[in-house]
C-alpha cells in the first residue's frame, strides 16, 4: 500500500502548496508562446495549475506575467502562500536567459517555474534551480524529465526540484528522441526509484481527458499535465489554421512523427540532440520522405507560411507540434471547461470502477 | 458516461464467456514457446485467462493443449460453455499453418485463439477467423492490433473478432515498428472509434502490476494482458539465463530497443516489415551500433549460445525479448500469485482513489 499512501500524501502536499487547486491536479503545460497568460489563468481559475510557456524573447515573459497578474486580480482565485502568483512559468534551459528569467521571477513570484530541455543534464538544471530559488524563495521548481536517469539525477542533486514532471513519448512538441517510452512504464519505475524523496510526480504526454487522468493516478502520479488538449482552447495563443488542424487530425500513431525537420524549416537550429518535437505530418514531411531536397521543401514551406492559415492542414507545410493523442481532441472549448470536464470525468470513472 | 457503461458491459460479457475468470480480467499473453501449458493453466486457475504461445513447430501446439487438458482436469477450474478448454492459444498468422491450427482447435476447443502478425492485414485475419470458427464454434477469436486502422478494419470486417487486444509500443517481442505508440493514447481513440461494435478491448504492452491494470481500466479497457511479467514466473518455459536477465534489467527506455538484429542472429527471417521485436540491449546491439559486421556479431552470438545461460545478460549476445516495463519485474513468482497480486493491487488503488 506504500505506493498509494505516498500518492495520497503527495496530493495533500500539492493542495497545500497550491491552495487554489482542486484534486486531482490538472496542469496546463507551458507550451512555447501558445500557453499565454489568458490560458494559464483560465486553467488556474478552474482549480487547475496553468503555466505560461516560454516566449519568443525572454523579456516577453514579464509582459505575460503582468497580464496574468491583472487577470488574476479580477478573477477571485485564492492566493498561494506569500505573494506568489497562482500561475507558473516554463523555461527552456538550453537557450533560456537565466539573468532575465531570474529578474522576471523575482518581480512576479510565479507559484512555480517548470524547467525543461537542459543541454548538460542536471548540472545546468542545478544552476537554474539555485538562481531562481534565490530570486524568489516562494517559487517552487518543477523539472520535466523523460528518462529514469534524469529522474535519479534530479532527486540525488543538492538542489532537487519540488515536483518532477514525467513526460512520456506520446507528448507533443519537444521531448526525448531515441529512448522515449510512454509514462505508462516510465512513471511507475520512477515512482519506485524515487520513493522516499518526497517529490511528487506529474504525468505528461498522452492525456487529453478524464480517462488519461485516471490512468496517470492509477500508476502513481499526483496529477497530470495536458498540452495538446489546450491547443484547442479558446484561450490558447494560437493561429486558427494550426488550431483547426489539431481538431481535425486523428490517429496520432500514424499521423504524427518526431522530427527536427520543422524546426529547421522555421529556422530553429541548435536543439540538444537528445530532444526532438512531435508534430502532425503534412506535405513537408512527406516530401522529405520522398527524397525532396531540404532547400526545395523550405521554399514551398515559406510560400505556404506567407498564405497564413493555409500553411497548416494535411496539405500544409509548416510545423504543427501536437501529441500522439491529437485524435482525442475533437473541438475547441474554454480552458476552464476542459479542466472541469477532465476532473469530473475522472471522478465518474473512478466511481464506476470502485463499484465493480 | 457512455464510455464507462460500455466498459462495464464488456466486463460482464467477458465474465459470461469465460466463467472461470475474475474481474478485472488479467490475461497471460501467448509468448512464443515461453507461454507453455503450465503457465497458461496457472494463470487461468488464478481467475485470469492464460494463453499458450505459438510453438517452434505448428504440430507442437496440440501436445501443449493435451498437457493443458490434463492440468485443467486436476485443477478444478470451472469449465466454460460447452466443451471449451479454459485456456487460449496464440497463432502468428504470417508464418502459421492454418490447416494444422484448425485441426488442433477442432480437437481441443480452446476458449479463445489470439491471432496476430498478419502480413496482409485483415484479409489474412478473415481467412483464419472463418476457418477456426468453423473448426470450433465455441472458440472465440481475439485479434491483437497496434494501430487505429487495424482496429477499424477488424470491426468493419464480415468476420469481426470477439475481442480486440490493443498492443502499445512498450510491449516486448514483436509489435508495430514505425507507427507504434503506447496504449495510453491508442486505446481511448480505438474505444471511441469502435463504439457500438460490441467488441471489448484488452490493453497490452507495458503492464506489469496492479498500477498498470488501473491505468488500462481507466482508459476503457475491459482487461489487460501481461507478457514480460510472466517471463519471471516459475511456470514460464524459459531458460534460466534469460529469466535472470529479465529480473536484472531496469530502465526499459534506455535498455530495450526494437530491432530485427536478434531475429537475424537466430536465423529468423521473413517477418512482415510492419513488425519488429523489443529486446533487452546487450553486446550484439552495441557491436552493431559500433559498426561491427553482421557476420562477426553472428559468430560471437553463436559462440555465446553454445555456452548456455551466459548467452544472456548485459555482456551476453542473444535475443532477450522483453517489454519496456522490464524494470518493473524484480523477482520470480508463481504465475497465480502474479495474477492475484495484480488484481488485488488494482482493487486497493481504486479504493484509495475513490476515497479522495
């Protein structure tokens, strides 16, 4: 019974640390640019934990937090301890700006920062953790990992995170490339290996509704993070053509792939090799598979982007980062309703299972 | 609530079809050779559903069923409808012998056959389904699939299966190669797409204990199949060196891989390209990664095999097919205890969750 009691203890700890939240904890993942202040605050207002994603420019996160602060002030969300804001902020370590991030965090005190994509493993994470903790002691540190080794390195570190986000291979956007497996096996093994650390686990990658929430809780997670599902929310900071494609696409096993192609088409280079993003397949990927030269694909891509919304879709050419669970996303809804529905569906499923 | 009610209905249907079983249904997967009659009967005796795997030679399955029949006679397992045996048999379609299989099934009437690995999709499955159903009308047909399309093809077929086994990418042994994703996203999408078909779903790939059982039930499965966990059972028909390695290995994300290398080292060729097996990594894979020629690896492999148990292990050279959940398997136990423990742990977790 230790597993289950530990999980219960974790849920109590999270409820205490983030008093505006309702169990089971539903987290809005910090998707780059697309998780803006409106989405984060809507998730937190519904009793979830909303994260603002990294911005195009490091300085823009402060503006996002300023906007979030205004939305929170008028929302009536119960405040966490001290002066912390009831939203979080995500930072990509490998290309993040720690000076700017520390300054932002010291000014706005988000309830948590979510760190991910370190080039040099825990060593870089430690530098960020220490610095951000000094900048805002009330801000907790969440660390996203995708392998058992990363989890062990984090727990054994002199600056361990407060929460570990265990991201499985089905996740959209950037995650582990070669050794990626789903959280269905990764999370229980990490739970066993980090027992006694006192660090709660949040499952990420593949959850789009209450069913996935029950699955995550069943294997020992204290909560779940959803990304792709919130791309199809009214509050997402997303282009309509992109959002339409997330709603349209089905069968993530066949129609999504992990590749750096779209990063390169967008002019983004330098991602640490251990990471690659999952995207919905479109013409660019098919042309690459057919042997078309990158320069030619790039030309078509750039022409398509100039057309706006038409750049997305099965005949489109541009990056459409999304999870393998994209087929479970079938309509645009308010973020708060997504949170409530996932929580309520999870409760109903657990109730139905307990009656059997 | 439709999802949950459907799942409840499925569980009732399975309980009626397989009266010796206890919900939630725990299935012993038909691992080639290693799932012999002793393992299958032990699983069924504990209220699970044990399958005998394909044999080295098609004719050997009859001998396995004869052995199972004897074990069942002395076990006191409640018999299913008619003369069916309370165990199942697995057949690999692409290289199976349908004449021999039909003859075997007509003689022993296993409660179900589990079909998998068809070279030409549902067309080949249909041929097997019709023929085996004629050979033994009381034998139900389970079909293992790994993609949404395969599930749709099966459900729309004129000869649909009685049960669909949804195998995720974490599974050990042979599964889908390129488009493999975990059942965490695959199964809910299939559940939604096959709603109304009346066909229950069994989750396979990644489950090793009661935690995985709850996860599977949470996303709408009517039961789960376990393979790797039963490799570490006293009843498995497995070489000690292999079993020791399954118990020893951890971190399936880093230490397992899908590759045809070990098939080829064992002299097995011809698997349809859409399938490949997950195996624990050892010297052969590392040498291949280092650029060593196949012929050289083959020589070292064959020398190692001649040494018996030493052929396995991190410094071994031979095939060690296992799932990404191998790190959750930490000791050898009786198969019946594995079934009961998974079922009881699942019940305890559901109870703990329902109290929150």
